[in-house]
C-alpha cells in the first residue's frame, strides 16, 4: 500500500463554540427563560436599590388616603400608583421593600441548605455501606412530612419571625439536595474517569470535590433555582398563616394575611401582593427550566 | 423491475443548510437478493432504511428522485397506505433486541398484533400461528414462551422474537439493521444462520446492515459501501473484496485485523469522518485519502460504473479487467 | 414481588420510629417550662408543679420519657387537646373525613384533567396547545395557592355569586355525620337540595387544592409520554405498521403511566400541605385548619400528635403507592 500523503489538519477547536457560548446559545433560545431572567434582574434591582426606587416610605401611614384604589381607577391618586392599604401605606413601596425580604429569604435559605446538602450527599454517595443508608434514612424521615407542615412545625417550635422562617425553610429543603447529590454521585462513581482518577492516586477530598462534584453540578444548579422559588412561596405561606414574618414588615405573604378582610372592598390589596409572588416565582421557574434544558446534554440535538 | 429502487436519497435534520445525513444515495435490491450495506457508525446506513420505512421524524426531511418498493412510490403514499405495507411486505429488525420489545406486553401479544393487523387472523388461529413462528425462529418451548415478558428473555431469544415479529407478515423484503451487533459472539453466528435460512426459505429480499465484513463475504450477493452519508462503491461480493475500486473500500478491507497479522499496528486511515463543521467541498474522503489529487478536493465525483462496480471516485483503483 | 413488599415493609418500621423521635424531640425543644407547655397553664404553686412533673414523668431521663411516649402511642393514647379536653385521636378522626373528601375531590380533578392535558400536549408537541398547557401548569405551581383561593373567592363567590364563600354546607341543613363524607351523608339524609349544596361548597376548594397537583401531573405525564415515545419499542411498533393511535395508547401510554402513578401518589403530601392553607381560607373543618389553630393556641398535645398522625398518613400512602408501582412495572412484578 502506498504511503499516505499528509492532508492539512484543521484545528477542530476553532470551529466548535466554547462551552459558555454554547450554554448561552442554548439558554437564550428559550424565550421564556430569557423573559424570566429579565424580570428577575428587575426584581434584584428593586431589592438592592429599594430605598431609592420606592416612591414613599413603606411604613408611612397616610391617614387621609386609606384604601385608595390604584392610580388608573376612579378615586385613585397618581402619588399612590398601586393604591394604599388599610392603614394608608403606599402599596408599591411596600411591594418593593418586600422584594428585599423575599430575595433575602430565598438566597439565605438556599445557601444554608445547599452547602450541608452537598456535603451530606457526597458522603452518602462515597460511603454507601453504612454512612450512606443512615443519612438517607434520616432524609426519608424528614421527607415523610410535607415540606410546608415541617416548616410550620419548626416555626411552631422556634417562634415566628424572619430568621426562624429562613431556618425552617433551609431545613425543609435539605433532603432534596442530599438526595440529588447522592444520586448524581453514585451515577458518576461508576464511570471510567473516576476509576482512572483513583488509579492515578487521587485522595478522597480530591476525588470528591475536584473529580466528581463538578460533574454533578448541573442538576444541583437547577434544583437550587427551583428551591429559591419554593422558598419564596413557603415564606409567603408562613407569613399568610401568621407564623412567618410578622406585620408590619412588608413581606408579600404577610401582606396577604391582613388583606383577607378587604376582598370585597379593596381587591387591589389582595390581588397585587399575590401577583408579585406569582410573577417572581414564575420568572425563577422559567429560568430554572431554561437552565435545565441548556445544561442537560441528553436534550441536545444529536444531528 | 427491482424490488427496491432508491435514487438520489437525501435525508437532513433541520433546514436546507443542515448537514445531510444521507447524501445522494443510489441503491437497488432484486427479489430474493441479499444486499449488504457496510460502513462506519454515522455513515447513514440505518437512516437510509428508516427513511424507506417512513420512520424519519421531524425535524428530518426526506427527499429523493425515486424511493420505490414493490412498485409503490413510498414518497407519494398516504400514511395509511404506507402502514399497510410496512410490517407486512416490508419489515425491519433492529439492532438492540433488549429495547426493541415493549416491556409491558407479552411476547405472544406482540407477535399476534402483526398477525391480527396484516393477516387478519384472530383468536386461536393467531395464537397457533404465533407459536409456529416462534418455533420457526428456533425458540425452545415456544408455547410456554408466548406468555413471557421481554425482560425474562436473553438477548439472543429477544432477537429471535423480533425476527419472528418481522417475518410474521410474510415480507418480500426484510431489513436487518446490525442484528447481531448487540449480541454475544457465539449467538451472532446462530442468528445470522437463522436469518439466511429464513431468507432462502421464503425467498425474501434481505438488506443486511452491518460493519462486519466477514459476515458480508459469507452471506451477501452484493454489497454497498457507505461513507459520510454517500454510497461510495456498490458491487458484487467476491469481486469488491478482491478488487475494490474505491480507496475507502480498500481501507476498510485493509483494516480487518486478520490482514494485519504479524504487523505492529493495524492499518488505518488517518483522520476521522467529517462531522457538522468540517464537511469538505470536494470528495468527502479527500482529507484522508492516500491517493488524493488536487481536483479531488474541489469537485465531488458521481457514483459511476467502473470496470467491476459502481464507484464514486475520479481515480478508482484496480481498473484492469478482472 | 414478595421480597419487594417485605423490603418496603421493613423500611416502614424504622421510618415510623424516626417520626416518633422527631415529634418527641419537637415538643421537648419548645422554650419555656415543660409543665406549662404540656399542661397549658401556669402552675405557680411549687408543690402542684412538682406533682405535675411527677405525673407527667418529666423527672425521668430523656430516653425513659421517650419510651413512655412510645408506650402510650402503642396503647392508642395520643393525649388530650388542651382547649377542648377531647382526646386528640377523637378530634383527628372526626375531622379527618372532611380533609379526605376535599383531597380526593382535588386529586380526581387534578388527575383526570392533568393526564388528559399531558397526553395531548405530548402528542401535539410544539403546538399552541402544548405551549399553553406548559404555560398554564408552570403558572399553576408558581402561584401561592392561598392567593389563588382568595382570587377565586373574589371572582366566583363575591362578584358572581356562583359559589359559597366558606364551609362544607349551608347552615340551613342539619346533616347527620354518618360517614363524615358530606357528599355521601347528604345522599343518605332526607333533605332535598342538600347534596347539590354540598357539591357547591366542594367545588371551589377542590379546584384550589387541586391546582398544584394538576400542574405537576400534566407536566409529568407530558414528559413521561415524550420519553416513552422516544423509546426503541415505539419505533418497532411503528415499523409493524400499527396505527398512530394504537402506538400511542396501547404501546406508549401503558409505559408512560408508570412513573406518573408514583407522582400522583406523592401528591398526597402536597395535598395535605395544601389542605392546611385551603382549609384556612375556606373555613373547611378539616385537620389542616385544626393543626394551624392548635399551633396558634399553643395546644401542644394536638400539635405534637397531630403532626405524628399526618406524617404516618403520608408514609402509609407512599407505601401503598410503592406497592402499586411494583404491580404496574412488570420487571418488579416478576421478581422472586
């Protein structure tokens, strides 16, 4: 056979997009996810710059303007764009202030449960003989109660308030992270690259955090996003039941609790706080869906 | 008239700018003939047959100058008309038997389905015939196997069941898409023997898709070599193996481990099959071809008759008359 | 199949003990004097305080107290409500049917509508219907259901006057609680119009409670269906020339429903949690409302054992769902 002539080798890496660009391309294809992202940017902006963005002080009561309707309705005032509540406080300002609380609760509860959750999940996956089942049994017990009830129980013990709400929600979200991490870890442990790393002499911490964990991040990121949104929902539920953030702090759910009596007279006091919750949670869930679709290689087109 | 005639078949997934998975394929099969289609993974072998069966889903687009089976223009048929042909006159056996059967229904149910639909059998007659089919594919204890679920069967057994399902409609053409690739080596030979015995007995056309050249040499009458979605050579079996015209066919034959006995390395072509981002303008093999010349990189050759076969090459090998 | 059931049963026992440990620990963690917590009254008198400590076994070491607690549970003694002095068990069992009726109505609503929507969305993937179903279900589990309940009440009860605002049945009717299920009891009683009235009261709460399960079931059915339709055996079915409806409904649905079944069962947990909120809004006299009021009133025996009972309920239902799943999945059914 004649010797092969060398052909020009094309540098393949120049033709394929970088992982970040590929991720963004996939993510941005999902219009809903992008819409969610934009909305959340708005919410984050409001939360950070609340004191400057809000037209009024959220706790200031305008005695002459109790239960004013929103500006576009009869009887509404321009200065109170979304109307006022039963104590004459500007609804828009309270909602903006509430965004701070919701984001704070979401962020802190996710962080507080993500880190221990990942650690426990790693340990459960790497020590499947005794430690693993023990941890999982514990998690199963925690999951035996519906999450809201467990949160209610915890808050019942600790007492109402912002901090206890965060703690309760963090505890309640813990099992899902542990389960997810463990499942992902156990899936990865069978793979050849882990065996290769072990053979190359990698120690346990390195195996855990550098070899395996980065490959489990995709479902965890998605779960974190979704936990963020359920944290907001749970906090609102606790507030509504009178067990969470207490009035006069303008948490969206707490605002709904006091609004119950005004269904007939002042629908905006009832509808608007709930609508804000719905939109925020919807935006985060859209983002989470977009993230999942962009990160899950199975869904990428093979062609 | 050929039993199967394919001219200029194109299959692409996406719009007109998407890379074609099958690129201008020509093929024909006669009644009772065994045609083998060989090529690497990703060469478009399976997609070709799936397109024939009408199993290509959105976003796949199938176009062809001709796609005729048994006198029917498969491109022009309505869905209902096509469904009367596939499973009956035109049947297919797939690669992985363990996933090809529905795990929630018994073997008997799945075979009888074909009998009820295409042969209008019912009740006891259908069951009896199904048992006969299981015996034909050499499954021991056929009657009791009728009530087994797929997960209770081994790979070899499952493939036999799949074959039974395919021949239940008494097809004129059977397509076997790498039927033994997922099976143990010892079972492979049994299944191949079974397929060939059935083919002879029923005088069916058989299209055998495989990457095992030894099997091709023993069983097929004609062979079509595919590369990157195109047919690069089509010819009669002993001749193509002895005097291949296309450089790729030659490389395939050279890569058989037995041909490298005593050498230090297996003979291979450098490089890889072109993918999405690096399709050459000229001949698709040009980046890797050991005999490449300048015009090969600029123009694409057509599949033309050469001395002993049809080959897609400007400078075919072995062109002296055999 | 047998070993599958045995293993699941085996898991049940430690989980049950874990729950009792949890509820035991929960109460012990409440800040303040334990006697006050358990009795609900201030015992200033030191002698009575000491007597109470003795009687409640609070002098013993913790593990002994735990054993006492479990012992009492085994005998069926779940303590008394501090407010009504009724046995916790009696209160629970009298209020439970109301929650059960509401949950079943919600699950029926969510299950039927969800399955239908999910299957059609999967079949018409990418269509307007599909996007609509996905969008609506996304909104469904993104919204706070207590707000959703209030909105529906505002719209249907207050503005349109179509449905009542609260309760299970109009105060006019005096229905004897024979089964505890208002729908059945009204049929058994001899009062004209009572059944319809009960139905009227059930609709809105059932829809509100069933909204999240509806969203989850629709999504799950759709994605399960899509996954199944990608499987090789579907390709085989098509290659056999079977009609599209047969491929989908005979070959596809059977396999797609299996994971959906698990999800439907797991919705029980969501339903019980949602019941807490729904019952509060609609003043529906079930165990959710009971628990919340107990927490607010610091009625700790009710809180402790109410949580225990609800948890046991959820575990039991999950167990049954697991077993049903085992039957549905032929691979597990045929295991030794």
